[in-house]
């Protein structure tokens, strides 16, 4: 997947009903799913179409996500997530989750832009 700065790179469904979402998208779109273990012991689900990753499913049923609405989260590719987040905060964004690394995936930060919409920014691994 190309990672051109400033373009949408990934989409992720944040849901409290992972199995229901998997069933819905399998039946209606034809996605298949592969589970990936996460550092906290949960499973992140890769949605695939014709064997290629197309989206993710993230379980938000834990107490720490109580205030997070079920929704799709989009991620923009950026050339340097740390530098871009500094610019975003100076421009009025709120940093919701500081930059963190996912080995083999990239460095990610979660923000709300000045209007309040959530967005992920990531510098994908090469």
C-alpha cells in the first residue's frame, strides 16, 4: 500500500461487537478476517478482500473506551508523525493519544482536529 504524505492510508472500525461486525461485513461485502495479537493481549482484526488487507476492526468494549463512540476511524499518512503532531497542536488540534509504535506497521498518533473530528495520523513503516 502506497504511503503518500497527506493521503488517506487506513480505515478502522471501532466497535463493541467485533463478531457482529465481522459477520456483517463478511455477508455484505465479502471480507475475510485474520486476527493479530496486540501487546495488551487483545486481538486486532485485519479485514481482507481477495487476500489483501483493506481495513481493521478494533474492539472498544473495554472500560477505557467507555466514552468512545462506535465509528470508523480514518488514518492519514504523514512524513513525520512527531513533527506533524507538534504543528497540529499549535494549530488547535487536541492530542488524544500520543505517538506510539506498532512494529512492522508504523508510528501512530490520534488527534481531534480543531472542529472536533477524530483522525489518526501515521508514518507507515517502510
